[in-house]
C-alpha cells in the first residue's frame, strides 16, 4: 500500500523490518515454490493453503493443458514470453540468432521454461502441441474450444507429479514471497532518490536473479532511468502470473500504454493456418493474433462505483 501511495520513505522502513528480521531467504529452487512440493520454503511469507478433501484446490483442473486432462484456461501472451532475456542477460529479440522458434525457451532465462509451456515441450511426459497446422484432436491452438488461445500453456503453479483429482489437490498458492519484498524494497529506494550501490543491488535484485536454479547475470549500477526499466522487467518475469502485474502497471502509471493495442501469442513461421487480425496483415514474426484491446486513459485506471451505491449516496463519483 505504501508503495502504491508513493510513500517511499515509509515503504523503505516497512520492507527493512521484514529484511532485518532475517526470517526469510531466497529459495534456490524456483519451480518448487509454486507446484506444491516446497510449501514450507522460507521464501513464502504468506500463502493460501489447501487440503485434499477438506479444502481442495481446483487450480490444476483450470491450468493443466488438455493433454493432461485440464481445461487450459490460462494462456500466457507472447509479450510475457518476450520479456524473458537471453541467458547472458541481454534482451530477447526475434532477430537474434539465439532465438529458435522450434524451441523458444532455449538460450533464455530459465524462469521462462519454469513458467510457460511452448509448442513441442513435454508436460507430464506428454508432448504439448499447439501449432496451428496440427491435426491433433486435443491441445490445438484454437478460439473455439478449451485449449490454448495463444499457443502457450502454463507450467508455473502446476505439479506434473500429481496423479489425483485435478479439482482436489492440496497445493498451496503463494501470495507474498520474499522475492517480491526485495524487488519492492529496491523500487522504493530508487523512487525515493536514495543512492543505488552495488551492495544494494546484490542484496535485492541480484539475490533474486542468482538463485541457483535461475543463475542469471548480475545487474550492475545503472542510471535511474535504466534501472527503473530493468527493475520493472525483473518484476514481470520473476512474479509472472502471480496477480501483481496489473497493480504494478497502475502504480507506474503506464496501464494506458500497455493495456491497449494488438496482442499476439506464439510465433509459427511458415504456418499455413496462422491467425491474423481481420483486415490486417501478417505479423512480421509470424505470431498468432489473439485480440485487440482499448484503454481509456483517465477512466479505466479506476473501478466503477455500482449505481446502487450512487443511488444511496449521490456524492459518490
């Protein structure tokens, strides 16, 4: 809340209380934080807890791909996948020789493969196929049934070792992680105008990036503008699909720029059945067209007050 209100000095004090308590740390195993296999990790500060048969979690039913019996309701967009840099820390580009449309997560930040399933990947040792030219009866890229709408699936939050009722797992869902605390602390320090030192970076963003299962190159001291861009992207990939991105965009004042325009999914070079925007041209990177959105600056940043509440109190605007 303090960060959202731009009360940066107060936010710094709050985050320092958590950090100085020395009760939490960054877990070396990124994927284990989300699939229910490491629910007692000291990185998880708060989680929604579930228990089989008594308070079951039905998330696997919603998230598993069709090949594994799921409904495939959560389909990451191409813009998320494109936000993961290459393993040397440089930004992703479709024009880079390291980009491989047949193996999209190759040469990229390991968190991409921990988070997203791409065409040709294995899930529960089953081949995930989302190519638009595929003739398979399940898991096709489509807009007409419960399958991927973008060409991508969700690996994060899914336990591939689970064999029970998909609507009744005991997997907890992390709500607040220590990684978020460290990245938010760095943001508060940056926006407060405090000195950004190598030591501060190593204790925050680099501690997150250097967990052994990720091991991405360290971020060095940068200008405020450059570090702001770097930090915002780090939040996007580290905290992907954890319900924080929307609030980040509002806090940063860039929702009006990000939440509008044309949205694309996975690239499929030379595909015969590639979906393109009606009246538009083929995407230069052969990405599957998903949808177009508009955003009314100055209006859509706010949630509407129900009319029945306005009827009670006309002073509400």
